[in-house]
């Protein structure tokens, strides 16, 4: 189960916008975004150098695995097909770290040359609508049958998780225990600095692109809906989500290091290496990967099937040309990744570098 933890934490990053909006929507931005960003400090460190020093064999396995992954390195890709204008696919990361909110020249040119922006969801561009969805879809994020997390956890785990909810989210256990484990994990599975950005309503990369597209009067379209994403996350077996919740709290300050490492690898455009690392995250360190039945089910439901449906929706705009498709970077690489699916459909895929 430990190998499942990393992927669950990362995948739920975007969903914390919904759970936070639904349970703690009192925070408002009263100062400029730039002032808020500068006041928020993260403490994590990149743990890859330490792994290379202390676990060189494991680090080399990860490197080789990433190198063998189709489309495993790169964030901006040209998508071409005869007879239609060029389109692009760009990998985002669902965080509001200021280092992520500046497109490299090649990605910016591709964005400016496009007429349509396709995001995973467009509800993130309207915080009020997002909060409304959170309240109207409580059956996916909260227990509505009278049960609570307290009924499903040991007394020791409930005490730890309750303390974390009070410290990180400002939520009493009486409220936090009504959240489903995946939703609470999504909120607790973020470093404190990123939670501060959420409270300040600072935009994640996807929302930043949406705001930029609005300023350029581009067409903005969704590949999914917030409801469909909530349904996908809610489809996780409850016992798997509970284990992930318990372990995410057990990670403690290592979460800061984990997210800093993901950001550094993202900035280096090493998407497959992020996947390889996340498959080996354990509570006490990195371990050999073991793809359990639970992990395989998670990969199939939360990643692979969504890749297929997002490609099907993206094709509506790829066939017209001039589209800039922006999705989470970890949807791009691999045999079941969106880029390989498009290649199998006859599109020409080529990486763009600065």
C-alpha cells in the first residue's frame, strides 16, 4: 500500500480546492497576489541527491525506468495531423508555487499561437461556482448516511488525524470526520505553504493559464467536469483511501520534501521520473516498487481511464487545430498516457524544447 500513497497524494492536489472551498471558504485575498506569494515560504528540499548518495542502486533503477517510458521527458509537445493547424499539449502541475507560474518561451509561444485552451476542468476559473459544486456534491466528498471517519479508524489514528486537521486546516474533528478519507487526505496531503496559498485563493497553474487565455479572448473548454472527477476519486475503495489518509499524516514534514522534489523534477521536465519516484514512496523512505492489486486498480480508475476519456474529448479540438491542451503532466507519459494514445490514433507527436 505504501507505493500507492505517492500517487494518491499527487492526484488529489487539485481536489483540495473543492474540499477547502466546501469546508473553509472564509479565507479571502486582501493583499496583492505577489505580496502573498512572497510572504509564503516552503521548507522542503529536493531528496533526489540524498537518494543518489544513500540508495544509488534504487536511484539508477528509477532513472532506467524513466528512460524507457514513452514520452517520459518533456512538458510541451507539438501535435500534428495532415490538413489541420498545429495543436499543442502541455503538462501542468496542480499547485500554486510561484516558480510554476512562468511559461518557458517555447510553451508561451505555443500558447500565444493557439486559439483554444482546453483544461481538465474549467470550474476552477470561477471560485464561487467551484464552492457551489462542493456543496451540491457533498455525497462524493462527505458521509451523508450518518457515519463518520471516527467509526472507521482506530482510536490512535483518529487522534492523529484529528490533530492534523485542527493544525493544518483549522477544522475540529467533528467536521473533519464527516469528510470522506480521500477528500481529507487531499487537504492534509499538502505542505503547509501550499495550504496557505489555497487559503489566499492564489491560482494553481491550470487556473493561471485560464486567466491568461481570458485576457487573450481565447475559447476555453473542459475535457472533464468537476463532478466526473469527484466521482472518479470517490470510486476508490474506502479501505485504500483510509490507509492512504493514515499514511499521509504519518509522513509529517517529509511531505514538504516530497512536493519540493516533484516541483524540481517538473521544472526539469522529467515527468516519468516523477512517476517512478512516486511509486516508491514509503512512510519511512523510498522502497522497491510493488504494484499491488490496489495500486493497479487506482492506476486504472484514476489515471488510465481518464486519459482515454480526455483524449476523446480533446480530439474535438485537435481536429479543428489551434488547440492548447493543458492537463496534469503525469497524464502525458507512458504506454497508457495521453501522448501515446494520440500517437496510436495517427497523430504526429514531437517534443518542443527551448
